[in-house]
C-alpha cells in the first residue's frame, strides 16, 4: 500500500553502524566533560558500569507468538489493484484491509536501522507503542493467500532482525573495554597535568642479586537493571602512594610459588601453624624485594600478617589463615580491610585449606565472596587457586583496594 502518515520503511531508514557509533561517542564525550575532581575520586568500576549502562542498546525482540489481526474497510487507489481487476485510473475503491499487529520489546529505534549485513527487501510498517503493524489488502477473499503474504513478510522481518541483533550484540560486548579505556585515559591526563603521577608509586623493586628459588608461572530476558551516577563526597584530590601494579603482581607470583611448594611437599609443612607458614613467605619476599631509603621492606605484625609499609602506612598486606568455613573467610577479609587506609592499596588473603575436599572449599570461597559488604567486583583469575577482586575501604565505596584471594591445599 502507499506509504501513509505515521508509517516507516522497516529496517531501512538510517545506518545502524552510525546510530551505534553516535550513541557510544556521546557517552565517551560525556566522560571528557566530567569535572577533574569527580573522576579522580569516583570508584572506577562503579563509574564505568554506569557509563556502559548509559551506552548499552537494548536488543530488539519481536514476539511472533503474540501476533494478532484486525480488519477495516479502506479506499484503495486503482493502481494498487491487480491487473485482473477492471478499475479506472485515478479512482479509489472500497476494500477490506487486514492489519497484522506484532508486539515487540527493546529499543524501537532499531526498527528504523539498516544493518551492515542486510536483506534486500523493504516494507512499510506503522509503530504504535510497543507494537508495529503492516497491512495486506484482501482482494480475493482468500485466507490462504493472505496467510502466505503475512508469513513471507514475517520471514523477511525476522531475517533482518537477526542481522540487526548480531550487530547490536557485537557493539554491546565491546562497550566495557572501550569506556574503561576512555575513563583511564582521561584520568591519566588529569594526573599528568597535575604533576602527581610521580608521587603515586611506592619505590619498591626486585633485588638484582638474588637467584630465584622458585619458577614464576606464566599468567595465564529480564527487567533491565539501571545504574545511577556514582556519588562522590570528597572535594579536591590528595595523591596517595600506591604499590605499582607490576610490583604487586611480582609479589603475588612469588607468594603463589611458595604456596604451590606447600602442596608439592606436604610432609615438610604438615603440622605447621599459621605463623610458621607465613614465615616461609617472608623468607622468600625479604631478599627478593628492596625498598627505598625512606620506605620499609616487608615485616610482620601480630601472628599471621605480612606487611609492606611506606611512610607509616600499609600499602600491601597479606593475611594468612587456615580455612575454617565461609564465615571465617569473610571475617578474614573484614580484618584485612581494617588494616588498610589508602586508596589503591594492595592486599592478599592466603588461605591454608586442610580439608580433604579442597575443591569444595575453593568453590565456597568463590561463591560467598560477593556477599561481603565491601565487595565491588571480580577482576580476573591468574590460576585455579589465585583470583583477584576489588573491594572498597570501610565507609567509602570510591576508595577501592585490590585483594588477591589465594588458596593452598595443606593437609595437617
């Protein structure tokens, strides 16, 4: 039928790639316009998640199982009639018109977009609320013919929908890394501009004259939940020393090597208490890393913790505990967070698991860690028993710390 008021050519009006790129660019541009203090103080993972949510495109879903039809009489121009009809050019004739209503959910803009891979076909539809509709003129009172025309239209619509959905899925899956990169780049420019980058790293490095004892392993349809803009209470930004990420990773690798040695030679370590096992970590850490003239190297306080301090503050701490179930595990994280005071502090929870069923303890730790009130997010897994997470300091979600969770099977 002739395209009327309120009708569009489905999947044919604007380029889908341009639409998606414009949406993402708008969000990235908004990051560039944020106040410097806000970006320096906000919790990175919360902010990135908020911006990703802003840029996400809800996929379009067409509910073919809910299609219904209505009919009406309309005046049809002569040029729309088949040649077998005897009609006069320029005149219109009354005919029954069947309208098929197709409910949909998701982003209605996608109904107008042309995907990069497309079906060479076009059809006019009318959009109203959460449904679109198309019409078929009943020229011959043949239900089978009308049904075939409807099915043909729906096959083309669903094929084009598949192309649109694939392109949207690729776009959505790449948003997190792109927005995170944009956030980090802006933040680094702010820090460089403020000349504070040099003050952020704790001066610790590997000692050059120590032969490694252990080898270093190679790193290896629902209601949409929306995220609000993260709030920041702090004004201004005070640079705080933090352990360099590469140094943190080297420390964790050395701890992991020692932990694996416990597992390879259980008879040597059987019956040891937490502090005795802790001392084996210290014995390897102390000679392999050296601090600056103003900083302190590794030391121990209390019974089980390993500390790296800088200017009187803890920038790395590892807490060593025997596994005694999920409550004890979560309490250990709470205890650890109580020792940390600086943004971007680094830490580790080292659990010695005496249980015969080591796998059960490992799976329990993975499952319950997100229940901790300071939990922010899972970051990555370096080894089967070495996982990295992000937590926040007590009372301030924007002051994030890194915690590695490391479990080792140490039968007693």
